[in-house]
C-alpha cells in the first residue's frame, strides 16, 4: 500500500511566531493537508517568546483550525521543563514537564491543561508530550482526567493500541522515502527558515497522495504487528545513533 505520512506541528501558543504559523497554514491549505497541532494550554516556556497577541486572537485561530479539520492536541500544560527524567517512551531527551513527577502532580497539570482548552471551546482527543518525555503515570493521569484517546509518540512502524490508547508513532523531522509504515513528520514552525519552508513544499508536492489526516490512520492489532513494531524499534534506535535525519528532533 505504500507509506503514509502525517504532518504534526508543535508548539502553538499565544507567543508563537505568528507570521511563520500563518505561512505554514497557507502552505498546508494550498495542498488541503490536515495536520496534528500541538497546542500549549498555558505557555510559560520563554523560548517561544516571539510576539504576544490578544488572548482571543490566538484562541480564535485554534478554534478555526479545529473547524477546518486540523487535529488539535493538548501539548502538556505550561511547557516548562521541570524534571531531568527521560520517562518511559523517550528517544533520548532527558528533560520533561511530566516524566518522573509524582502522579498527583502530573494529574493536576493534565487536568488544568485539559480544562483550560475546554474553557476556550476546544475539546481534544489527542495528547502530545513536550519533549516526547512522559511516563506510565502520565498515561494513567490522561485516562483519569481527560477524554483523550490517542497519543502521538513512540517509535514504531504502525499505529497500535497500548494501555487503552491508540499510539501513532513519531519518527522523523523531514519526509523520507520509505516503502511502508505510518510516518509522522514532526515540524516546529517557530524555528522554520525560508529554506525549510521551500524544502517542505517540495516534499509535499512529491508525497502529496500519501499524506493523511489523523482520522484516516488505520490502527493495527495483534501479535504480528507487535513483532513488526518491536523489530522496527530496535533497527530504528540503531539508525538514529548514526543518521541524524532519522531523529524526530531534540526539542519538542
Ligand atoms: Zn513542544
């Protein structure tokens, strides 16, 4: 069937680089692509300090994204890295907003972030952890405090079910030509250069028929897919040691 690609945009917040995000939106609209978007409920990470807009302007924009079929994700709570723990699903980052914190602390953060999004009129079913770092307590808190059903993370070849959630793997930061699997391309629009935008547009033109929205993702179950994903993870972890392009990103 050929590989499928999902585009994921990270770090939407009030103080994001609005011009770059608009450029990204126009680019994706041009090709009718519906990405996942990681929205920080109450950003306190000073590295996204580009321009602050009126609260309503930002949330109107998020609601408009959701209305046109973009998949909004809860991206942590404040995006502050308060722990040096890598969590249970890491790709090597040793900083986190959640991993290693007490369950009740994680639960409170998740609850506050989820409620804040709801207050803004945004109901999410997708979770994206800042820095890809979280642990089984985070997963438990998501189950207890939210109606989230899907997690965008983990190294695998095909989406699968685990701990009551659908997991859609995230493997790369750029399009790569591969014969099969579901590949999430994790993009940080705040850090995008002109060159990055041009490169992305060329890739979109090349892979257009294989780019899917989250709703189109097929979830696989059974022993065979577990083995395939397990073997893939071993190979992939070896590859990222030697080939930078196979690394999703350091920061998220
Ligand atoms: Zn992030």
